[in-house]
C-alpha cells in the first residue's frame, strides 16, 4: 500500500477526519428517520424502477384486453368501455403515489438544505481563516527588514472577510437588474416601492 494511502487511513489525518465526520452526519440523519418514513421510502424505491412501469403497463393492457374479449363473447364484461373502474383505480393509485413521492422528496429536500447550510458555514469559516492568514502574511512582510515595504491593494482587500449579508444583497440587486426581467412582478420590489410611497 502506498505511503499516501496509509496516511489517509490514519484517524488523525485531516482527510480521514473529514470522511468520518461525513459518515457520522449521514448515520445521525438516518437514525432520526421514523419507521413510517422508511416504509414510505421503500415504496418510492420500488415504484421508481422500470419493472414497476412494465408491470403497470401489462396490467392495464390485460385489463382492457380481457374486457374487450368478454364484451365480444357471451360473458359480461366486468369493466366495459370506457373502463370507468380502471380509470378510477388509476386515479387513486396516482394520488397515493404522488403523496408518497412528495413525502420522500420533502425529507430529501430537508437533508439537502441541511447540507447546504453546513457547506455555507464551513465556507464562511474557511474564508475568515484565509483572510486572517493573508493579514498575518502581510504583517510579516511589513516587519521583515530585507523585504521592501510596498502597498498591495489586492492583499489589503483580501485581509477583510466577505460580508454574507452584503453579498446576498448584491446578488439580489444583480438579479433584479437582469435584462428582460420585469421588476414589477417581484413581490419584494413591489413591497419596497409601496413602503417608499408611504
């Protein structure tokens, strides 16, 4: 095994620590899932397969074919055209499947939001550390006698960590100023205009 792989497998290695933290977070989120939620997700996993589509199609085709054959013979069809029983059953199944899929997507959406929030917090913390590192390097450069002291505007700007609130506000302003965008349909913009008039 290469030395690098042995270092990664070391529990004290930063990569191993990050992987262990990700596994712990995943296990914690899975432990919080109820039995009902797990049953619903199992149903979703079985439905979201090609085999379910093939089975449903075959069932509908056989249902229609059986009724048409019974209608052409002396037997009485249990669901003659326009197959009202079949349509009602499909509508009920479709409604239940929609609810099951929405419940599953809701939990997956909450998990994705949690991960996005965690990524944002880690990014902000890393950005603050980077800004502090740049500030320390600039301070060290100014204190070194053998290095000429010169002003670096880029480094000075990077010494200050970004303001998330200002970045979010600038992003919203950029979206509102997008060419072809009707700002009057933006509810936040309409509310601000209403308050300014008041």
